[in-house]
C-alpha cells in the first residue's frame, strides 16, 4: 500500500456517491449492500454479469458491465476489489481527477470503526461462523449489522446495515493481510493453516499475522484451540478457547451427524449450556456453531434464544448446499478448496449414508496448487471415488508444470484400491459423471471455482 493510500480517510456518516470497481464478487457485493443501507448513493462495475448483481439492482444500485471511465459518473469516492489492478481505466481516471481510491481493506476499516465489530477470521470456517452468529444475534432481538463473504440461504444475501444496533459481525479476510486493519472489538479465530503463501511467503509470517490480529482485538478473542496449529495463540491475553478439548472454555460434546443436520451439547466449564440442533451436517459446522454460541453467551443472550437462533440457521450458499436429485443421484456443492476443508466436507457427506460418495474437486489457483498439491494426499480418504479436474485460475497466469494432475497424483499415492481420475476438461467431466453416477450415489462437488455449475448441468441434462 502506498503512502498516499495510507493517508486516505473517509467519513461515512455523511451520505456520498460511492463507486465500486469489481462489484460482482461476494465480498464486494456485501460492501455495496452495507454502503447502500447506510444511505450512500452506490454504483458499481464488473467485467461480466453474475446473478448476485440482480439483488443489488433491486436496491437501486446502478451496475455497469465492463470497465470504462464513464462508469464513474459523479462519484466522490472509489473503492475496489483486491483483484482490480491499478491500471484499471476507472481507477486510473479517478486518480487523475483526484477522487480518493480506497482498497477493500480501507473501506472495510471505515465501516468496522462505526460499530462494536465482531470480526471472524481463520483459514477456513469464517463464512459459516459469521453467518451463524449473525442469525443467532438477529433471532435474539439484537438486530446486528453483518458483512459476510457469502450469501445466507435464508435471505439470499450476505450483508445488512442496521442503524439501531451497535453490533456488526464481519468476516475478516487474511488472504492479503487486510483483516489486520479492521477495528475489532471481539474476534473469532477458527483456524490457522497454510494458505496464501504467494502473499505471506512463509507459514511463520501467516502465523504472525494471526497473532497480530489477536493482539489488536480490544476485548475478547475466541480461538479454536484444539489443533496444534493454534496452540501458539492460546496463552495470549483475553483468549477464550472452544473445541473438544476438556480444557476449552467452551466444550462441544456428544456430536451426532445426519444427512442434512447435526446435534451436539455445549458446556462452559462444568456447566452445560444446552443441547443444540443445526440444519447442517459435519463436525466442522458444529464447531462453527460452538464459536457463535460462545460469543452469544458472553453477550448475555439467554440459552433459549441461542438455541432458537441455531435452529433457524438455514445454511450459506455453496457450503454443503443441496442442489437437487435426479434418477436417484443426489448433488451437493461445497466451497471447500483447502485440504482440511475437503476432508471435513467428505466426512460430513459420509454421515448421510449414501451408497457411494463420488467426490469431484477443482483445484483453485496455480499458486495455491503449487504450494499445497502434496498436502491434499490425505484429504480424500473417505471418498468412494475421486475425480480431480483442471485448475480454476481465479485470474492468475498459468505456471509451467502446475496442473490439477499434481493433486491427482498426490491423492493416488495414498489411495490404494480406490480409483482416482484426472479429468481436465469440463466436457469430459460431464460425460464421465453421466456414465459413472448411479441410483443411491451422492455427487459431491468441491472447490471455489466454476465447478459449482456442474450439478445444474447434470440436473438439467
């Protein structure tokens, strides 16, 4: 970030005209929703149309497809997605005209400073955790604002600004270090695992970032303390842990998973808080709910209201999302794209007792695949069949020698007796699945890319 950018400040108490470059992504759409709810006149642009833009249009937000100087209009402030380069024509034009251009981190900092912010961070689990917490707080009558990088199934979007509440639930993004700039009153750290090494360069620097995030939190940090990877944070001031460990501040017990739900008990020390039912399977989701319960308890919300809120949670788009059934074959799609996430999603699927779990994984980004390919070798142990596709670039340039086959080979090296296929192209994948899937199977698509469209193609064919 340049010195000029460091000096940019913004007063969001006064309604102004704000233009968002790269408005189509889930995170920027959430920011657009919040800024509009605050009373600002919001416009935005993106390279291509996506269905999420329709929701923004319904609020009166002007959307332009394609980037052009004319899109800026009378904007007094520009903010942009991390994926937008400085040479973008709208960004360049704004800088020439002297219009402040804020990064996503800077606009998020401006937003979070206006309320008592609960920031949820972690290598994985943050979208679901922040979503569950938002639903619990809303069901209790606390009327929170929230700013999440995914759409809640119950309402169809991931952001809301409530002028009458002092609480704001925010999903913090560690990918570019931006979560360190947020004004965090309370924070949750769901996990600290190897990722985003193209930015951090080493695991030790990633770990240091989470340490700085915890130390910068004003009040309390809720930490998933079971994994070895988070132990280095457990002795910091104001840490409260949650997990299975008997020494955790909040303990999850008696977990039971079903096809589309889970149940569990949560205790604080020797006191049982209560039994909870969640309309999402998988122990990882029960852990996410445990973090939300911990925060809600310490905010003074009653057990009955918390239980009611947990039961009302209807899931998040692309998080173990049931997509339909055809000819006795069920389809579920999940955003999982890191080794532990994949392992958790498959384990949750196995709790549903399908005849077979056919798992299709699309690796995400060339840099991530280069860094983590061998780490996926243990992730698919409970799948009955494994198919690895070509890499979803997410805008990155190809790296010579880095393909999805690296992941397929790593998985095959540990999957003796189970077929692991590498299917690079979409057309070939569709044909393969049509011939492979039979009644009683679950087709589980995993990844953060466009593999999410595969269930729809198969259901409609």
